[in-house]
């Protein structure tokens, strides 16, 4: 057996590559930026917060001037809840476009918030389409907002945001976007895809570390959101108002995470911004998928819907294959994978974002081949029932 990872430099400090949709493998400068302590009230840190907000707005393109950026402490789910609780009025109604775990989590969140919702649920394999959104909005005038998951990482689907946005705008409703795992690598520019608000997180395609997320929303919508929120700490308007007045976060910010994120934003710009980062991630995916398919693995999704962020593979239907064993063997060789999150079939996921390139992805494939041989697995295809179920999904 050949340990392919020995031919490549380890990320840093001897750690394995973290092949998930975030947290992910970060650069040494991003790590080193966390070695200094900062006072959250100090002028230097307030300047860092201002720089971070400005750089994030720069990613929006030519219409950035009518938007503002509000960072919020917590994980991605915190900022999704902050967005829904702040921008959806108490008597509003959200059409949730659901094709995986994160759409379902949004429905659950709206239930906690006491906000009404309708759902288009496409299952695990397919995206919601613009004509379905148009029909739902025409049938229910009470719907005020549409919530779209930009990249549904439970399956890896890159949802067709353009046609969803077109249908939403044509019906005079507001679009909210969970771009948690796509912003920074997949274009989201309001002059092309108008949205009222979107959310993402520090530890995704910008390649920072976990600790906060951010809301980017129309400034007028932020002002109008005063009094909507159900929560003291998740009130987007209150956080924005405090930052506008003092330059500070209302409550203790993750200072080290912000410092590292500034470094990540500078690296994002130096790499060439959204276009260059998306191109690297896409090449990563192509290398990974081509190699894994050559080993016999089958992707959950057809080629049309594969994202540059993460790919879901069906588990082999082989008596010697068990994902926990496969996971442990891959980890021992330097690669941490991601368990599946499907209800219909056994699966696992491989992220291709972070400080990785096509050479790393090829090493993943070569290592997977070694691991399968060690496990005595000579066929990586899923069960016939799984394939039939996939083929039976409506087009």
C-alpha cells in the first residue's frame, strides 16, 4: 500500500485535510492571525470590524451601495434565525424551498419564531424550480418572502438561484438567501439576483474559522426591521444600529476569529475574488468526481446539479464496507470526510473547499483506492435498490 498523502505537504502543523463544507482547512496566515489578543472596544479592533464589513460588501459588485453588512456572533444557524426573525414581520409568511436538511431546519426555525410558512419539498435529489415558485406565489398572496438555500450541502445541490429570484421578483415578493456554503465562491450579486437579505458564515468559502456569521441586507430593510425580532441577541437591526453608532459589537465578539477572517478576506481578494476561488473549487470537484467514479462510486446527483462546494457519494453495497471504518482509515491517512445526511440512502460527503487544490483531490482518490483494497472492497457501487430509487425520481 502507498500512502499518497506522503507526496504532499500536510496543511500545517501536521493536521489532516478537513474535507467538509466548513469548518475547513485554513492557511497558516489565517491561523497565525489568532495569536494576538484584542480588546473588543479598542479602536484597532473597531477598525478591523469596519474593514471586514467593507470587504464583504465589495464582493456584491456594483449595487453594493444600497446594502450593509451586519456580523452576528454564533454559527450559521444563528444568523439564519437572525435573518428570519428580523426581516419577516410577525404577520409575514415564508415560502421555504426545501431539498435537504437546511431547508428543513429553516422550517423548524420559523416554527419556533411563530412565523407562518409554506414549503416546496423536493426531497434529496432535485432542486426547486422557478416555475414551481411562481405557481406557489400566485396561489398564495399571503406569502411575503421566499427563502432559498443557495447550496444545500446535505446533498451538494447548487440550487438555481437565478430562476428562483426571477420568479420571486416578478411576483413582487422578497427573496432571502441562505448562502452559507456558497458566498465567496459562487456569484451572488444583487444587480443580477436581487435579494432583500442573505447570510453566510466565517468558516466557509472565505476560508476563515468558526465563530460568527454575517447578514448582508438592503439598508432600508434593516432600518424597517426595527422591532421585528423575537430575540435580544439575534436582532439584526439592533446590532446594526449599535455598530453604526459606536463601531462596536453589542456583546463580546469573537475577536481572534475576526482577526483571522480579515486575513482570509485579504487572501480571497489576492486570489482573484469570487471568480478565481470558484474556479479552484470547481476544478477540485471535477478531479474528485472523475476519480471516485473511476473507482466505482456513484454520485447522488446528476452532473447538472453538482456544486463546486461538496459532493455526496452513495456508500458501496458491499459486505465488507462500513462507513465508520472507511472514515477512520481515511483519517489515519490524512483526510477527514463528512458523514451523509440523507434519509433515503446510505451516503457520505467530500468537501472540496478550503485550502485544497486538485492535487489534494487526486490524493483523496488515490487514498480511497488504497483503503478499499485494504478493506477487501472490490466493488464501490451502491445497491440496485438505491440506483432504482434515484432513477425513479421525477425529472
